[in-house]
């Protein structure tokens, strides 16, 4: 079962989703400044996003929707393909280590 998030109808729907990859990084979280609040008056109402630019860094940024650029399908394909290739090489290394510690007899 997938978790469900309920958004009040008068807020409008966010443009980006959790875990979405963008040119600025991966979206880790989002929050909303509703109209009529002090935060909305000070910073403009709407959605704000928490992004991690690099999964190997602890740097995060807080951006408004208009500051975020989605990846093109080709950029997304390239990123995901590179990540798959990285993990496949890690799996191959681990499989070699298993062969060494089991003396060459693995089930798989």
C-alpha cells in the first residue's frame, strides 16, 4: 500500500513530487505557505521544496517552484542509466568477493 498525502483543495497541487530528480537535485520534502499567513506575506505564498543536490553531500537547498527546473527525459534517462551501471558494477564486485570466500561455489 502506498502512503497517501492529503492536500487541502484551496492550496493547489504541487508541481513537483517527492523523490523527483530535477536540475537542482532530488526533492526530499515540500511544504506550503498558505495565503494570509505571516510567512506567505514575507516570502510569497505557495510550495517550497527541500532538495539535495548530490546524494553524497549533506548540502540541501530550499527553493520555490519557479526556481526549479525539471530534467528532460534524456537527462533523466542518462542519470538513471549511470546509476544502474554503478550498482551493477558494485554487485559484480560483491559476487567476486563471495566466490573468493566460498571457494568458488555459489548458488546463483
